[in-house]
C-alpha cells in the first residue's frame, strides 16, 4: 500500500485514490502534492489557519496558477463545494479492508451505487469478489429511510451476516458485506 498524506494530515492509499484525499471536505476534489509542504509561495496573515475563510479565499484566488499538481483548496458554498450537485449527505460507510486506519465514504440522498467498476459512485476496484454494480444504497427524503438493495451481484450482499433479499432498511451500525469488503453504515440524523 502506497500511503500519502494530504495537507490536512489525512493518510490514505494513493494506489486507490491517486492524488485525491477521500477524507477532505471536497471528497476527492482536493489535489495533493507528493510534497505536502509545498505551498507555492502562498501567504497567510498571522493566525490564519488553512481552514480559515481568508486562507480559503486566498487559495481560491490562486487556483488557476496551481493547475498541475499543486495543492488546491476550493471555496465553501456554491455547487463547487458539493461534488454531488447539492445532494444532502445522509450517511457514511466506514471500511477497514484496504487501510487499517479506516476509510470513509459519503452516502448522499438519492441513488448511491457501490461496486468494482470505476463508474460506481463508491468504487472498490481491487475487490475481485465484488460485482461491477454490486449494491444500491437509496435514500428518499419523503420516507426518511436509507435502503440497501443487492443489484443481482454474483456473490450477494449480507447485512449483519444475513443474506439481503430485496430492499432492506439500513440502521446505524449495520455491517454490510459486499464481496470481500465489510462496510459499517452510520446514518446521519435529520436536524
């Protein structure tokens, strides 16, 4: 496993995510250098941390100059801050299969496809027991329920050790097994 460290201090497997940190708020939209201490001459006022509004705006002002592998932190707000076009975050999946420190995947309202295919919303390309489109996780605002449904996968889907047939309601702390990958589901309560 080739690990990288993003500017925010997250360690992740670069064989899976390349230069995109899966833990950063942009979820795959923050580009990371091999040398995370290269800030390409950016300046910040004393007391301005990387998460401060001034630092974010300063970084955004230089985005065009940073194309080509430099660190890019996008501004909060607008469609750029939510890669899924404004869809509400409704849950998280946590896996310890590829990274002993854990990896987190976001579940948004609407359809979320999990599978081995690169085109899946949450791809697990290294799991050879997972189908290309293995599992659907669905959230409909009107119901307020997170559903899981196996997509006629070769090896099936198990929830809490039981074979999942049809739509199965997911609850916080449910363990989903898809292929060789175990995922812990954490629901985000509406507020």
